[in-house]
C-alpha cells in the first residue's frame, strides 16, 4: 500500500506551509489512507525490534551462501554480486539463435541482452516474479523483502537452479 513521509527543518516547513491552515496544500491522492497508515505503523514496529538488523544480516549471509554454493558452478553465471539482501546475478549472453529478440518478434530490443529476460521468464514458471536491472538486462535482480525466511530463500534458489539448468541445456 502506498505511503510517504517528508522530514523538514522548521525553517523550510515554515516557508513551504506558512501557517496552520495551509499545511495540507501539498497533499496527494493517497493522503489519509488508513490502511497505508496501519501498515506503516506495523513496519515501523517490525524494523524497530532490537534484533531486526542482525536477522537481516544473517539472512543476507545465508542467501549469499546458498547462491554461491548452488549456482556459482553454472557456466552461464558470470558473476554474483551484492551484499545483505540485495544481489545481482550476471548471466552470460545467450548464443542460441532461436532465443534471440528477433526470433521472438522483438527486434526493437536487439541491442539489449536477452539472457536476463529469458531467466525472468523461466523463473515465472516457478511462480517467482523477478526482474532484470534497468541498466543491464543481463543482470537478474535479487531483492527479497526484509521479512524473508530461510525456507523462502531455499525455494527461490531451487527455482533458480532449475531455471539455470534449463538455460544451460537449451540456450548455450
């Protein structure tokens, strides 16, 4: 649910909103959404817990260990980079002529790598919604929520392994 907040110094606040009656001059369509406010309060409670960051660090280390152990041996994996719970998986470009943008009817993308997009499509078959990086379509973005657990990480990495196996058997 959408929500936002702005923190301003007092002198900036007074210039932007001169007087009590003008405080809501900069509102939005989503302003005052009760569900968003309740969700935001819950998020603040979760992330304020003393062990929250330690848990996130531990899960990030676990995710990296799983990625390194399970997928670094694939020839199509060029690099695993990142830290914490934010990773990028760089995939070598596909050589198979039948898996090129032109063959799939998307010649307007011919200057973009196809490997990441193919991996996104394969992951979708396992009901995993993934994305490539906007600046480099050969990099799969791995950015789970901070509330993830080891079982979900294992399930994701299992789907990634199966998808990479398919790619190595069919795309290179």
